[in-house]
C-alpha cells in the first residue's frame, strides 16, 4: 500500500503549469512560421496573376484531458502463509484536444487591411524602434514630395534617382542621431510647429493628413496624431551638409528644423513633407515583380519579366530565389506549382525587410472579426 499511495500522490500534481511552459512557445513559433510562409506565398501568387489570400488564426485553445486511477490491496490467509500477497493496479491516460479557428479576410476587412494605403502616422514611428528608415520608405512610399519610388512591371521599374539619394541621406542622419521623428497630438495650427522652426505652421486638416480629406489613405492612422520629421542640431559639418541636401530634396527652407509629414503626392503648404504611401497589396505586388522566377515561365507567358534595376542598386529589398530543389537552409520557403521559392537564411538584409513587411501587415490590420464562438466544457 505505501507504493500505491505514493503513486496516487504523484498523479495528483497539476499539469497546467508544466504544459504552459512548453505549449505557449511552441504555438507561438508555429504561428510565426505559418505567417511567414503565407506572406511569401502571397508574393509568389501575385507574380503569377493570382489574388493574395489571407487566413487569420483567430483562436488557439489547447484543452487537456488527464485521468488516473490507482487501486491496491492485501490478501492474507493465516492458515497458509504462502498465499499472502499484495496486489495493485493503476491506469493513466492523457489527451490533448487543441481547437484552432480560422477566418478568411474578406469584404470590408480585406479593403481595410489589404487595399487601403497605410498612413504615414503608422509607418514613420517604426524608425524610432531601430528599423532602417531607407528600407522602411523604400517598401512603403510610392513617392515623397513628388520624388517617385520604383513602380510598375517589366524589365525596368522606373523611379527617380533623387528618391533613393534622399533615402540614403536620411539613413546616414538616422545612424548618426542627426534625425528623428516626433509624434504629437497637438493641433499644429495652434502650436505653431511643423514648418520653419517656430515660423510656419501646418494645419494637418483636409487633404494633408492621411486618413482625412478625399480618401487620404490611412489604414492604421490614429485620429488626432501628427508626425514630424526632425533634423536635430549637430556640430558635425558633414552631417550639416547632409541635412542641407535633405532640405533641398524635400523643398524645405534652409532654416527648417522640423516639418510635418502628411499623406499625399505633394504638400499643401510650405513646411510639409508629403508621402504617398502604398497599401499592403501594392507593397506585395512590387516585391513580387522584383523576385526571381524561372526563365521558362517568362518565355511561356506565365508571368512578366523581373524588374532589372531597383533604384540606384542592383538588388531588391527582399531577394526571393527560385529553384526546382528544396533549399537546404532558408529563412522561409514555399512550394508553388512545381517550384520552390525562398529567402536565404544568410541574407540578413532580406530577412530584415521581410520582417518589416510582416510588421506593416499587422499595423494595417485595423479591424478583425470576432471569430467563432467556442464553448469550453468546465467539467
């Protein structure tokens, strides 16, 4: 009986905390890998003329059943000592019953999360978290103050050289701490900030602010927020020269210390910086025409040629490779119509840009369905 009692006590230990230590991380890793593959697959599908499809994992409920039973006894016969014996029986069973619910992105949710441009007020603060501002704007901006990013399809994607020179200068200032982004909920007309230092003001109303006016984009915009590009004071003459070039490219006056960033192709008044942002659909489409595809697919007419020159560089922000054989080591890979597509695990720049795309997709998801109602038994 002592052994049976010990077994019973051990079986009564709680199982929830032990499973939590492993299951939460395991489900999180699995969900992250699925989201990466879904994003890459949608890029590939767009390249071949198919619409992107998104399936939200709305709920993950892990249920456990654990049962145990222990019994034992002692039989003794005084007349015959050899018949005395102990006996015991025990059963133990455990089962996991995960409930995972999915919901396709359709209708108004699809329009809000995929088709509508992402607001600059949602994009620019990402640079404060350490994301490279040149990569960020190259992915999300179609134009900045009339300077055009690469666009379209075919062997040449176009784009203004000055657009990429501006991004290069902004990145140099970001690395040196000579540029930052400021977020404010104050009315710029009342505060007198946003244009020339202390001199010119921007209203942030009407067509200027993303998400307001005539369809000013703005998925992910927070009402009442204004965002400013700030050129911080520096004693370094090289950085001062770069700041001067940034002001020139952005059509700002020489003494401008900060300027409000607004949505649109052109600023509505002096002292503003207009950014025409892309939607997630436009962003993924552009990445799709920069990826590598089998040459025979281009010759057969299944897809169009890859954009050759991307800006002032010869490579895309996210380098996606293709091949018949499954890659040995990859950051993410998918199989689509008898061909593998992947991002190399040794290409940190592509991995960083692809992570930005996923973060931007999360920011663009301003509305979610409630998902299915799941009843969990309490007994």
